[in-house]
C-alpha cells in the first residue's frame, strides 16, 4: 500500500487505509513502536519536521489521557545484546577493527538516543503539561539523534559493515527505566549526565579516528555530531532548571524553589496534592514524605481555575531569577546533586570537557562535587 501524504507533500509513513498520527505524542508512540532503526530515524525526522513547521497542530490531545509509552521501545532483533559486563573492549582505535567497533558503538548509542528523545515526549510531555517549547526542543533533539544514527550507520556500510554486525548493550535504556517515573531524574541522568559524558569523550574519540587515518569519520563526529551534542546537553540543563523554578505542576515529579523567594511569575499549579518541591532555600527538607506533605499544603493555595497551559508558556517566556540568582541557582544545583546521587550509579568520571559543558550552560558547580564519592560518617547529622 502507498503511504499517505500531508498537505505539505510529506509522506506520512503510514498506509493509505490508516490515519496518520494527529499529535506529536501520537507520532512519538508510533516511532517507539517501530523496530527497524533506519525507519525509526526516518519517521522521527518526518515527525520533527512536521511539528516544527506547524503541520502537526497539537503536542497532545487535552481531551483524552495520553496512551502510555511502551516499557521498552521496539528494537531490531538483528542487534545481539549482551550485559555491559560481558561486552568486548572497544580498544583505543589503534587498529581498523577497533575503529569499526568504536563506530558501531557510536551508532548504537545514537539509535537509543532516538528512542530516548521520543520517549521523554511521550512519557512526560502531556502528563506534566509541559509548554510547547519543551516539545520543540526534544523534537529537534530527536531529529538530530536520528541524523547522527543515519550518518554513522551509512559510514559503517561504506566500510563494508552494518549496524548489528557486533554485539551491543542497552545500558542507556536500563537507566531510562530507573527514571521512567520521574522527569527530573530523566533529565538529570540521561540528558545531563550521559549527554555531558559524551561531550567529555568525543574529542578523544575524534582524535583516535584521525590518528588511525579515518579522516572521514573524524569529520562526521567533529562537524555534525559534536556541536549538536552541546545543544542536547543544554536542553537537559534548561528543562531541569525550568522544572525546579516552576512553582508547582500536576505530577509527583516537579520541584520548585521556595515560594517565599522570587521565581518565575505567572505559573501557578492546578491544586494537585502530589507535587514535590525543592524547599532547600527555606528549611532544607530532606525526606520525601516531608516534601510531599509540604507541597500538598502549598498546592492547595493555588487557584486551579486559570488556564494552566497559557500560564506555563508565559512563565517560561518571562522567567527571571530577579535579585536572588545565586540563591535560586544553588537550590537547583542541590536538587541536581541529590537526584544524580540517587539515580546514577557511582561518581561522575573526570576529566571533564569544561569548555563544551559551559557552552551548554553546565557550570562546574553542577558536576564537580559529583566526581567524589560521598563518605558517610557514622553519627554525623545529615545536611
């Protein structure tokens, strides 16, 4: 059957007798249900293009609950999966075989990054009633990741290989499942920690391909992938900070700075008692139950009859930290530290690419304290 085309002449990627997805979340669910990695990337590029040019009118249908995304996206059975501990070493690019293994690993990571980008849209976008800019950012990010996978898998074919020729592991998705209930944790771990780690290692990876005589792969990484990965880390930092500064939202997983402090105006919550908030600036609440109890009281004070979507969009556009930049940022950073320590295994690994991280809005105060394992001293009170 032939695929249908939209008014702009784009093929919808679905048979003529089926209706194409109507919202961006519907598109995300279809992409997550597509197993073939090349088709997954193609559909993602199409969906992002349609969304960004306005041909998909809504991020989600507010009249109905968004269907839940799959616990595990559809994936090609051609890729043999091993536990991370059983994966063969990639080497340092000194041989052609090592460089092919590195290239295959990069393609695999980018393929999973496609799923991760659409999953954050499908899993959290509607449920958290995120503003349109959130969908813009992650649609662009998903489109980038699909392009990265496409150019890397094409390079593998040019070298006589294919994606799936080597085993791979799904460690990225394992950590995604640990954060499936929590948008802040997902942003912190996948879109800040992992994306920033990519920025740390890419310059060395580029050098290894170049030293091995593979200038073409080095240029793909240097000219296409590396600069776009900076923007991906920036998106994670931006939306983590946004959630921390949003006074209240409609899910268990949003945090905000104390309401007694200046924050983004015009973004009240909807009265849901399940919100969490970051209250360090007021009294450094440390237990989850304390946070939930405090937020239950706070959220009851908001007027639930205002247009939430418009308020959130206005608040994002006008968000200013006022005279308490340092204090607000400190509260956000403390929240980041707490979440990473809870959801990421082990300390972060230096050396850090401080220049690229800074370009992403990721200052050393965010990550350097996480490079040292905390030592609990018995009898010492927790801060």
